[in-house]
């Protein structure tokens, strides 16, 4: 049976998160290309709830701003004082009004939890007709978690927080993950009866279980065997562990879909990255944001790609690319930096120590070595000589250069924008191109060479250079070429 659409998902994210020791709100710490809260909201979003409410408190400006930017459908509700998880949910119901139907509540600090697991919680809740259903698991180390108490018949009777538990209760390994499905119609009244009579002096949401049971309602549990995905994050050690686990999950999915990952231990891939079969990811590579790898594309070693599309059978080696589009069979690196707006067409090349920004490079065109291409359009079949710069900035404004098809730019050229170089034109090595070059012309824009004979011997007498010059002169006087080799 498929679960119905919940009336609301309430995400608890008002806590202080002291153990993170950070000026950033705990739930905004990042893993796998999203904030912790972002992961929770993505999982919650899979339930397609009618309302998605996020309880905010500590550092709420940060959280509210984050929601506006990343999850505009989420409604923040302010909890002025953090009176406990029960108080947080009570605050929501007071502000948004009564909710009927299924209400899901989840902690905001469980980034690994999958939407599918939440959906199974909701399904169990509805299939069993429970007033409350708790997501539980058996933790190898249950320290700190609320323990699930069951009666002789196995039914859930209450949740006892670690701090309030006696030794026998602490021996229970089944714990409260911090996710619940409630009957919304019963929740509000039960919350009003929650007390602060406990070790923390807080209103515990978990007390609702015993209250509803006391009223004669059914309480149930959905026990998930995968405790790894249920782990909460309270400090940066747990954050790193969660990040590693999430990464393992992402890499595994890619490998099962046909992507070769040579060294999973040094490869980091964000959750939104997509890749086609036979893509190869070599060691030390990080793929971020909306990066996409085409079929047979080879990336790495040592690449960091953000929001970059890599075409089929392209190769990218030791490169940093941000917002770039790399065409099929194109080649990038080693040691290249492609910045936003770079577009390499099929078989184009951005080689070694090459930086590009806002640049289009046409089919088969090559920029092989030591070159900066900024704000430029290069046609097809061109070659840009080593050590050239597309000079795009006059100190105030940026200008564009346009290079036609089959143009050969000599080595060490300065292409001073705005300038246009026509189809089939050539430029001489060492040129500073400040005006347009017509199609088919050869532009030479450098001083003519002049040799000052005998300069070294006159000016630098006694040096090894002067000695060598003298020997060459004398050898030449004895008869040029003789005895050479
Ligand atoms: C809670 C559960 C515990 C469970 C554990 C799982 C209670 C009383 N205990 O304990 O049974 O095993 O989660 O991780 O619920 N929050 C608010 N407002 C508040 C207090 C907390 O929004 O006033 C938020 C926090 O930001 C956090 C979540 O609620 O996202 C849980 O709060 P936390 O203090 O971490 O609860 P735990 O002690 O971990
Ligand atoms: Ca917690």
C-alpha cells in the first residue's frame, strides 16, 4: 500500500548545536553538496507533504536565508526559546494551526536518512492505524539516544531519554532515531500535557508516546535495520563520518550504473552529480554541484569540477573547472583552470597551464600551453601559440576578442581586446595585436630585430660569456665551421 500525502512534515532545526563549535548553524554544515538541512528537506520532499515547516531558533537569520535560497517551499517557524523538541512542535501547531492527517516530525541533524525510509515509516503508521509511529533502529552504541520501551506483548509503550534512563533501560539497544509519524488530530492535545519533569527540564516530544498510549491509542515502531543512515550529527567528527558514508553511497550508485571509480577512497562526488556509463573517475577527484560526465569521459587524476559538463570521451587531467562546458573528445590539462563561461567544442584542447574564462573555443581548436583566454571567441581549427594572453581588461572594462576559423596565433602574442582576427589569418610570434587582422593576412606586430656586433666582448670583458664570444670569433677567423662538432 502506498502512503498518503502527509498533512505536514515538521523539521526541527532550532537547537544550538554547541558541539559543532562553529559560527555556522549546525544544520547548515555541508556534506555531499548540500547542507544537512538540505538533505533532510530533500528526504522530506519525497513524501510530497502539503506543508513543509522548519522550526528555527539559534542563528535563525542564517537558516531562514538558506531556506529562501534553497527551499522556498519550506515555511520557517520561529521558536524563540529552545524549550525542547516537544516545545518546538507545540510552537509550530500554535502558529500554523491544527493539522489533521499524518504529521511527520524529523530532527534536522540526520543528513543520511533516505526519503524511502521516511515513506516506509508513514506507510507503517497508516497501515497499522497508529496514533504515533516511531522510527527505530538497533545501534551498536546507543549512548545518548532515547531508548524504546516495549511491553510484554512487544508493543511500544514509551521512550526514555538516555539521561533519564536507569541501567536496565540503558541496556536496551533499540533507539529512537528522532523521526515520527503522528496522527495530527491527537498530537496537539498530547503536547499540551507534556511536562518538563526530566533531567533536562525540557518538553520532550518523546513523551507523547506514553501519553497517547495512556489515552488508549496505538503506538508503533518502524524498525529499520540500516542504523548507518539513521545516525545524527552533533559534532564535526560525526559530520566527517556522515560525509564519508554519504559519499560511499553515492559512489556505489555510480559504480552500479557503470561508472568506473578507480579509487573510491580519494574520490568525492556530490549527490546531484550525474554520469553516464563508462565514464572513468581517477584518484584524487572531486565532482561538485551539477557536474555531468558523458559516456566514456575520463576525469582525473587530481580534478576538481564544479557545475561542469564533460562530453563523451573527453579527457580532463589535473584540472580545476567551474561552470565550464567541455565538448566531446575535448582534452583539458594537465594543469588547466577553466572558469565560468568556458565552452570547448568537440575535440578542442585547453592544455597545460592554460586558464580560460568566458571563452568559446571551436571544434578542433587547440590552446596547448601557458595561455590565458578571457572573454574570447575562437573559431574552429585554430592554434594559439604557447604563452599567449587574450588581454581583456583595460583596468576599467572587459572587452571581447573574436578569432575566426583556421587562424594560427604565433607564440607569445598579446591579443589586446576588443579586436577581431579574420578567418585563415596568421600572426607572428611575439606580436602585440591591437588592431583587427583581415582574413588571410599575416600580422607582424613587433620591433624588427637588430644585432649589435661584438657587444659582449666590449661590455662584459672577463666574463665567461665574453670568453665564449672570443673563442667563437677566433674560430670563425681561422675558418668558419672547421673543427666544429
Ligand atoms: C532527540 C530525542 C532522542 C533521540 C535523538 C536522536 C527528544 C527529547 N529526544 O534527542 O530520543 O534518540 O533525538 O538524535 O526529542 N530542537 C529544536 N528545538 C528545541 C530542541 C531541539 O528545534 O527546543 C531540534 C534540534 O535542533 C535538533 C532536534 O530538535 O535538530 C533534536 O534535538 P536534540 O537536542 O539534538 O535532541 P537529542 O538530545 O539528540
Ligand atoms: Ca541530536
